[in-house]
């Protein structure tokens, strides 16, 4: 039987819980990862964490710059510098926010072979890794907003929670709460 996973949207409690460490890398996990890639590519997105499809395990898949991969039990070892850039989330469709985060991170994780790996990444990939790792701790990008952004996003987030995703152009909300239009 093939499980069909759908992307959970903000308001779903699974998105605000801490996920558990992966204990075994077995056939079931490999199948889950396969399905996570399917869901991510179909969305489409460049990263997807297991809790976003309702699975409380610490792993995420990604594919930015034709560099697909999976990180299991990831941990940020070091981070450095800061920068602000637009960020979106498959679980918060239609809304982008300017968010400040560290620019470079050193991340350690386990790969599909069970080997410990380390990756040093910067800019967009560093941002994406931090965003996906946040999902494993039940943190969403709305937890990183400025007061002005929170205020400006309130109506849109409420609408999303009550009525679900809707069609139409996405909006970006700047650090100062201004609407920056379609990213
Ligand atoms: Ni996300």
C-alpha cells in the first residue's frame, strides 16, 4: 500500500512540535525519503522537512542547484555572519517574508548510509538548511518575524488558517512591515 502524504499548512499542530531523532535507517525510512522527494518536487519546493507531511522524525530533503540530498538528525555546529533575504515555506503558501539569519553554517548530520557527514554552506543553501532544521524543532518562519511584520501578516495568516491556501499572487512582507509584492 502506498501512503499518500499531503503538505500540512500552518495551524496544523504537527508543525509546532519537536520531532524525534531517527533511530534506524531502514527500508521504511528510505521509502519515506522517496515520498518526501515526490511531494517536494510536486509542490514544487527546494526543501521539505518530515513534519511538513505529518511525520515527526528529524530529517529533511532538499534540492537546490541540482544538488539533491537528505540530512538525517541534522545539527548546526557553527554559524557566522547575518543577512536578510526573502523566505517562503510550503506550509505557509502565498506568503514570503524578509528574514534575517546567519549567512554561513556548518551542519553535521547522518546520511542514508548512516555515515556522519558535515556540510559547510552559505547564502541560500545555508538559509534553506536552517529553515528546514527549524521545522524539526517545531519552529516556523513566522517565529522569526519583526513586530511590524507580525502586524502586517496577521490578517493573511488568519485567512490562511481559517480558509486554507488560495490562488492568486504571493505577497512578500518586508522587515518594516511593508508589502513588497510578488517575489
Ligand atoms: Ni518551511
